[in-house]
């Protein structure tokens, strides 16, 4: 469990995940939604102690739903440790997640591929052995317009293979991309690494231009990029995207276009207790220059603007969160995830809930408590903002014994950030699976 996020950070929306430490973001746009695949730094880690990968999703770039961990080192029978930086992509109605992890029998880093029918998993090992192995890390996957897929990876070299359309095999041999200073910039002071390329490549195409964005120089890293007229080069170094910032000595890029905007995902050490081995994923919106070059992007605590609003009149997962303090999540007996370890004074913020002109009349939530329950205070715009309702959650006889509770609500009109403030006795109060408001005439008791 992370240290409590200070109250002064309540307006921040970056880092976008606060329940755990996350690293190595890999966003994927699918079916109108952004799926975000990340690593997971263990609490109090003093190395890259990473056992599982995580999935999150959002339609508005600020409220993120936790889908838990559908892939871990244990998924790969041949893997020993190190759930490091990967990327997922969809093809053939399936989702392929390429990840670096340590091969138990060779002791080297290898690239595995997991497959699922759903972007949120569960994922299984597609092969039962590594897809490729040369002791290097950080796969990025890209499908060109002609259907040819490429898998790139590397540290200290940069290699690629041409994937077959099954996405789990390749044709031809592993090819090393020449790391020239014209292609990847000049590093001074390290005879073994004459260019800026360090790790974490992210390859994509925009218009007719191919981009490779990467973690540059070590340590601390910054984010730089190169472009090319083809997926195999020749690459031209284009400069810095994100300077060294943010109290993590690594950084890691993920770039997407979504809903008419461009977004840059990265990680830093911005949460309490954060640092080089306890990192957190964040996002910024940006606009390409007219010539296709990428502007300098600075880390912020505000993050990307919200796209649209959140509909409080449709069922929302309790683990859809813009910002929180003190809570955790866990797999729910009812499917998906639930919010857990809710203590007195903890809170969750969801951003931009559109209550409309008629306003909300009731709040319903699915809750369970193996203790004596507690209360949910519903506040607008801040933890001390207008109180629109208070819902009492009883003990239900078990932490996964859920019941549906409805409470009256007043004064909830217009669009507001919504704060769920949890109060009660000491210890865990209750778990929450989902919530939903109703609008319309006030129901008669
Ligand atoms: O998260 C473990 C390693 O740190 C990743 O594989 C690298 O890209 C760096 O972020």
C-alpha cells in the first residue's frame, strides 16, 4: 500500500495511477478506448523488482479503470523474474503482448509473447518458450500499412525481426539497426555507447514518416526520437522530446493519437515514496509541429485535459479513478476489480461527472463489508465541497458478500468533480464494486 497522497495534491491528475507504482507505459487505442499496459514496481523496491504487468483503460484520459493483472512472470513457465517494459497490439481479433523477462534456463533476458481474446486478458503464453532471446529488453511492436509487422527491442543494441501475420513467429534473422550518431545522436563519455540510444524504443508511423521514440542516455535518461522514410531506416536523429525530469533515473515513452489529439505517456517518481524503482505513469497531450516534428514536452502534475465528461447515470466501476488517497484494488468475486482497504478519511475523485440540468436524485452502490461498514460522503468539486448525499454501508458478513444500497441525493446538477469520502471506525470499512446515480423525479419513499 502506498503512502497517503498529500491533500495538497488533490487537484493533480498526474501521475494517472496512484493505487500502486506503475512503469513503462504502453498505450493501445482499441474500439474507442485507450488501454494502457504497464509494469508494476513493488512497494519499497530497491531494484527493478517487478513481478506482474497491469492493464488500465479510459475513454477520457483522466478517469482510469483498473483491470488488474492479467499477465505475470508466472504466466511464462520458462520465466524466472523481471516483468519489464512491454507493448500490446491487436490483430486477427486477438491481442498480443510482447514482454521482456528473464529466461530461467539461460539467465538472460528474453522476449515472450502472450495472447488473449480481450484487451484486458486473461493472457496466456502463446508459445511456451521465448519468441526471441539475445539478452536484451524492451520490445515495441508495429504493423505497417502493408500488413508487415515488426518487433524491435534492445539495450544496448537495437534489433528487429519481421513478424509473420500470426504475430507469434517471424521470418528471417534478427537484424541489428546500425546505431550511428546521425541516426541516434551523439553521446559523450561512454566509449561503449557512442549514440544516445539507451532503451525503451517505441515505433510508429504518422503520415509517411516512421518514428522511433526512445529513452536516451543514462543516467538519468531523457526521451528523444529519430525518424525514417521506412520501418528499417535510414534513421535521422531529431532531438529531445522530454528532458531529464521527474526523480526517476529511467523514463519510458508511449505515443498515441486518440479522439483527435496526440498523447505522450511516460513515467516519473512523483508519488510519495517514488523514485527510480518506485515509478508512476503519467500523460501529457501535445500537438505535432506542421512538419511532423515533436515539440518539447514537460512533465506536469495536471496531465491531459479531460475528453468530454463522465456519465454518472451509467454504471461506473468503483475502480474508475482520476485521483485517490489511501485505497487499494483487488480482483472481485463478482468479476473485474473492486476497491478495497478503504479506511476512514480515504477518498476517490472522479473527474467531470455531468449531472445535467435535472440533477441526480439517488446514488446506488454495490458494497460489501466483513466489518461494520461505514459511510460514503458524496462531495462536489473538493473533499469539503457541497455534500450532495451520505450513504451508510452496513456490515454484510463478508468482504466479498455484496449488497446493493441506494441513498437519496440533492443539489447535484451541472458538471463537477465528484469526491467519494469514506468515513467510519478504524480499520477497513467496506469494499466497493460499482456505483450509479439516477436522475428524474424524486422517488417517493
Ligand atoms: O522497468 C524496467 C526497465 O526500466 C525497463 O525495461 C526499462 O525500459 C526501464 O524503464
